[in-house]
């Protein structure tokens, strides 16, 4: 019979809860990583089959006990690791995202310089006309130097970002799952790629709720007695996926009639950021359905119409 170990692993120490299934007795120990020999001695003392479950995030003192319970009951969740191709694509997407963030910071500094000199033209600042106005401003020597350096950084980053995006186009075109998702208004090349290669095989999710939880767009519930309150999202999954979905949601709320109505309904009760997140969650559910059923947006709409007609005629 195997020995099960649940390990709550941190940088300086680890909490271990283990059980020998021969007698069912449960043992606890805290191992200090500064005493390496003690750690080695502990694990070397086991003999036979030993199954170890590790948890390396979070700060709950009961993590090791929970892991042991899952192992003993054979309910430990299946671990998914993207393949080499998906990891490579996700690395490219994350690299592009960091470059875009850096370029955005540079543009924000340029806006600050322009506003300090009395020029406020918002999104038009980086147009040809806007840059001419920026260059014509009366600035101090220090501000001129900073303006020129920020502009040089923007001009340096833009072709790099464009090159990465250009290289992703053929990758997306040969992947049917991405092209299928891109039929949904709001989901473009980047969002389609990040969803496909983050979610992986869609059949590993039992339902849409599991997908929203995996990405971290599931709302947290704060309940006390008869009081039930739905709070902010969990933010447990990929930050990049959530960012791109919220960006996509802004386009979807304009171009998709159902999501547009949904956005304005939420907006009556919540602020704009929460309404965007709500649409992003709906967009993620849509993406799950398109991938699960292997259908495009047009077929999704046809099915929705059939359901609505059936409800009316009942």
C-alpha cells in the first residue's frame, strides 16, 4: 500500500502531512529548508511506493492537509502542462504584451509633457499631426530631451511589436480553433491565440463555470447567514488572458447585439470597469461553447434564436 504525502512548499520551509495507508495514521512535520540534511533524511526514510502532492502557492496553513485528503480519496486534480508549441506561442504573446506595456508607459509620459505645455489631444498625440504639434511645443531643454527620448523609444518598440504580430498571423491561420474563435465579434488574433493555447484540450473542462474559474473571471461569494453578496473576481488564472478578454469585451460590447444589451444592463447597476469584466466573462463562456461544440459564431447565433423561439412558443 502506498504512502501519501501532502506538501505545502514555500521558499524557507515546507509543511508535510503524510499517511501510511496500511494503518491510516496521519503525521505532521515542518521542515526548515536551511537544514538541508534534515530534509533529505526525512524523505530518505520512506520505503516502498510514495506519492507526493505539492502546493507551491497561497498561504493557508491547511494546504498540506487538503492535498493529502485529495490524494487519499483519489480526487487530486489532473495537472495540465501546455505542449512545447503552446508554450512557445504563449511566450511570444507575453513578450509582446510586455513591450506594449513599455510603449504605453512611454506614450503616457509624452502625454504628461504635452499637457504640461497646454496640449491635450488624447489618442491623436501619436498621429502624424499630433507628433508635429508635440515637436512644436515650447519646452525647456530638459523636457525637449525627454520628449525626444520617449519618442525614440516608441519608434524603436513599434516595429518590434508589429514584427511579433506579423509572425503570429500564419500560426493563427493554420489553427482551426483560433479561426473559429475569431468569428466571434471582439475576439481577434491575439485573444484567439491566447485562449486556445492557455485552455488546451477543451474537454478537460466539465462546464463553463470551470473555465471561468480557471481563468480567474469567476465572481467570489461573500456570504454570512441569510446575506449573500457577490464580490470581485478571483483573479486566479492567467493575467494576460484576462487583460486581452477585457480588451476584447470593449469591441464585443459595440459589435455583438446580445453582448451590447448585456453590457448596458450591467452598467445600470455597476460601473464601467465591472461591466467590461462581466462582458469579458460572457465572452469567455462564448469561446468555451464555440470550442466545445466546434461551431462558429453564426451557428451559435442560429442556436440561440432557436432556443428563444422555443421559449416563446411554449
